[in-house]
C-alpha cells in the first residue's frame, strides 16, 4: 500500500502529529486489529485520506493505492 499516487503530496496531519496516511493506517489497524484483509484496510484508509486531503484543498488530493495481494489478511 502506498500513501498516494506518484504525482501526489503526502500531506501532513498537524492535528494528530502524523502524515494523513500514517495516521489513518494506525487508526484503522487499532480499530479492527484482527482478520482485516488488505483490500478492506486499503478501502478504509483510501476513503479517509482522500476525504481529509480534499478538505485541505483539491490541489492536495491524496489517494492511497494498493498493489499486490489484496486478499492477504493483516492482524495478529
């Protein structure tokens, strides 16, 4: 999973002290740490990062991408 597409910014989330992608990655994994597929994790993060980045401004749009095995399970 990448923080965004190759031509996009990796935006700072000053309210939480992290980058948008890192913040939402950690938050999503903590909310549902067991049996979360990469596809589900990516979709959660993609929606949240895209929404937050659009609030900063359209020119700062950031959309995480998933490459590889989307069926892989992330968790404990």
